[in-house]
C-alpha cells in the first residue's frame, strides 16, 4: 500500500524520546505490486464484488498524511484494504498488523506492514513511535484496524483501542479517515465486500484535545459510518454502491455448463449471475 523505489534508501531515524531509533518500515514497491495482483485475483475468486458506498464521503485529496481507522469484522480485512489501496494513488502506504502474524509471515515486513504487540505496554509504545513517524511526512497513509480484535459489525460500542487516540493527539497535522467494512451474502453464491468512507477529521481542528477525547471522537465517527453502511447493506441494493472490483458469479462446473447450453438453445445470452444487474436495482 505504498509507492517506494524498488531499492529504498536507508530510512530516516528519530529518537522520539526513546532509547532506540525508530525506522520507517521497509517497503518494496515491486513486491507489493506483485502481492496486490495476487490479492485482486484471490478476492475476485472469493467475492461477488467489492463495493464502495456512493453516499459515503469522498477520498481525501491533497498531501496531508492520513490515518485510516477501520473496524475489524474478519480475516479478509487486510485483503480488502489491499484492494482499497488503489484509491490512494501516489501515496506511501503502511499498515499495522498483529505481531504474531509478522512472525508467521515475515515477508509482510518487506511490504510496509509493521507488527504491533497488543499485549504489552512496550508494544503500544512501539506502535505509537512507528505510526507517528509514518504520519510525520506528507502523502503517507497508515491503516489501522482499531478494534484490535475480530468483532461483529452489529456490536456496539465498537470499543476502539486507545492507541488511535494517543496517535491522533501526537500528530501536528493530517487527517483521520474512518472506513467501515462489512461482508454480506446477497443473491449470489459468493459474498459482497461492502465499504463506506466517513468524513475525514482534521487533527488541527481541536489543538490540545486529550488522547481519551480523540479516541471517543474517532469511535463516534467510525460508529456513524458503520451504522450507515449496515443500513445500506440491509437494502441489498447494488445501485447504492460503486463497484471497485468484480468477482465471481454463478455456480460453475456442470450446472453452469448446462445453463449455458439451454440459453444458447433458446437464443438467449447466458448470464452466470443468479440475478441480472437490473434485478437488484431500485425502481
């Protein structure tokens, strides 16, 4: 989720009141681009579509660094965020993931991901130092699933970890962007990945706001965004969304082969989807 040279220069270091210097996470553009191509194929195979709410807020433009705060509904979140990374072209993008996952899949550390130990104070401090450094420069993005655990999209309150509030309180400039995710089965065999972007929050709007107040402010914004997405999801109306990625339709195998033959025999065009696109539209 970034654009860096294939052979990045040695990253800058800051002490940030810590005994050990903080380094920008390593990021190889060629490696991430290959990973994203794989993810796009993988998501297409397993989802009917990735859809972005038309009623949501626009993706911010300009050079301000962006802290993206998401809910955490399931295993697919990093994959869907990788798809969404295409909505932020020309930016260096980094993502916080569980330190256990980093140990299991160390190649992530070459693609801008940085591990977070959510069980210790030291891990929390390292997260703050790393994320603060990432967001200290323009045209950078940091992705954070702030619930810190898988959580159903209907659970309230969201109970965001306080780290996002401490991070926002540290920033001298930039935007906090709430993004809500939900996965739902509509009318096809495979599910829909649904996304809604909330209004960006400028960190300079309230100088001196405490970390606790920032956490509450961000949680309220993400809750409002997720509530709106939940309501849109229940309509089962694809016309409310822009399609970011088309996925797989139909059942496949002998059944779809038979349907194709029947359609040909009747002089009709074969439609793999259970419903044609117009069938789900609002009248």
